[in-house]
């Protein structure tokens, strides 16, 4: 029951992060100092991606790359910020899930170790009991051999008589 609720909670967190990212994108374009920083980031990103594309498609790389106009740069930067925010929330949820699963597995492993230790102790106790019973059986065999065939019959008769006398009591 806990696992489906936890999964639902993480899905809700991811879903709620998208409007927060949209609001962040909206506010990012309005502040002048932050706007200047993101415009320079967007221009640098545009330069790098354009060079990479030109190299991949074997186009001339020595041609001057025109900078984006300010509005396109702001839009590209705020889109990147929004995606980074959603991505960071998803990564945080993933890390949380992995840690939760590892703790759960550690608890399960500890329980398995305890059960194994209990079984080992039970096995050792049973082994000691078997050794004790074998010793008693060998002792009884020696006594029976010492008495001969009549000793075995008398032993069985005495055993059955003892059982009969114990029942009514």
C-alpha cells in the first residue's frame, strides 16, 4: 500500500514542478541583471551548438556565427532554465527512490541473516540431540546384548507395562 502512494507522490511532485518551472521562466526574463546573465549564457550556448552542428554536418566552421537577438536569447535561456528545473526535480526524486530501495533491501538482507542464524542454531541443537540419542541407543543395545534375548523381551515387556501404569494415573 505504501509503494503505490509513494509512486503517486513522486508523480505529483514531477507534475507540480512544471508550473513552477513556467513561473521561474516568466520571472527570469523580467529582472534586468538576471536577464543580462541569461542572455550571455544563451549566446554562448548558441555559439557552441552552432559550431557542433557545423562540424557534424561538415559545413564551414570558419564562418562568423551571428548572435541571437535579445528576445530569442532570453526565450532560449528561460526554456533551458525551465527544463533544468524539471530535470533537477526528476533527479532528486530518482535519488530519493534509489536510497529508499537500498534501505529496504538492507533491512530485508538483515532479516535474512537473522533467519539464517536462527536456522544454524536450531541445526546445531538438533545435531547435539541426535548425538545424545545415538549414545543412549548404543547404551541400550549394550545392555540388551548383556542380558541376551530374554533381556530384550523383558525390556520390551517392562517398557509396555510402564506405559500402561502411566496412562491411568
